[in-house]
C-alpha cells in the first residue's frame, strides 16, 4: 500500500495566516500540521508516500521532509496546479501508485486513539489481501474502507448509513435530514480501481472532482465498508481558527499530562525499526533547543 497526503487548497478560511503559507505547515501545538496525517500513514506501516500540494508550497514540504530517508521512508512530491477536487489527487498519483493499493489522507486531519494502529493494519490487510466481507446478498470483496466517527452535527459532514456487518448502506454529503450521526473522516483506503474511477468522474456543480463520488461508485458496487472510530477516539478537522486552537489545546493537554508526544514521526520510525539510534540522535541534536528535540533525546535514555 502507498500513501497520499493531500496538502493543497487555498486555505481561505484561515486568511490572512495562509496568504503566504499553506495551512498544513501551520503549527498544531509543537509540530507542523502535516506531521499528524503523516504519522497516521507511518502507523499503518506505509513507507512510500506522495505529498500533493500547490506550486507555491511544494518546495516548503521538500525543505521540511526532503526524500524522507531520515525517517526510513520514501517521500515524493507532486504539484496540483489548481484545487480541482480531492479526487484529482488520485489521478495525479497514478504513476506513483502503479498497481498498489492506496491510503489517502487529508493534510488537515488529526486522529488519536488507543488501538488505532491495529485498526489501520487490519484495514490495510483487508484491502491488500482482497479479503471478503459478508453482505446480505452473498460474499463480495471489499474495495474501499472509510473511517467513520460519531458527530453531534452531521449536517456539516458526509454522513454514512452503516449496517451491522460494516457495509455502507448509504452516503450523503451534508444532508438536510441525516440518516445517522456517523461522519466520513478524511482517511480513505482504496484498492487500485480508485484511480480509474476518479478518471471517469465528471466535475460536480462546483467544478471539482469529488471524493464522495469515488466512494459512491464503490457503494453502487457493494464494495464499500466503514470502520468506526468509537468512544475514546478523537478526530479533528483543523480548517478554521477555532478548530486550530481546539486541536492545539487537545494535543498540549495529552502531552503535558502523559509525557508522550502525539504524532512524533521520529519515534514512530524508530519503533517501526526503520531508523536506528544513531539516526534518532542526529535528529535530537538538530532539534535540541526545542521540547520536541528533548523528547526525542529522552527516547534514547529509556
């Protein structure tokens, strides 16, 4: 499975802060926003990742991550000339993905919860191994997995109607009368057919290729499943000033109370066996004047 981070867009809801810097590089407490979606892909043991961003910002991501070797992964970059929809990211990633399966994540989404790694890895196996899930009309393969989350205001989200077996029965974008309180988050696992589906989409009334339409195509094939992120999980979309503050406070509270870092990508790489103690120390020395760098160094003292 290969990973795609969508880090484009104009970020108009965060003007004037994003007039000269994309929102995915804004800090969420003690690290750039993009560290959080990157950490999700790394927790899923995905080591080949494509970052898609604007012509203005792509060089800044290259400066931040380079080729990813210091994390034991490979990072490539792609320019999205215009914000023509999330599903366009699948088309732009065609050559990068090749014949692989896909994990697509939005660059402004934060996930946190115990057992998340297990959910990611089992979902990845389901897509990669073409395992079957039982539906009412027989055995069919699972071509796409969405990750659902209960919200109090479903009118503001893409809402999922989910059967007891995990099958998605319905999908509506910002419905007036939602059939459930379960929203589709900004994380999607797809088989390789997603790229061809995206290529055959027609632009929506707002002129974009919608990721919802990709998901609806899988729904019509009875190949769409949802994994619910239940009680104890946090999913935050950081597209507004209020949500930025909320996310930063959430991360600060967790880190100060527990003494663990959230989305420390160096720690994940080390725990995954992708980098050794020497690489970790080099990184700690580079960042030694920050609390983040001191935390990395403390990992070597345990």
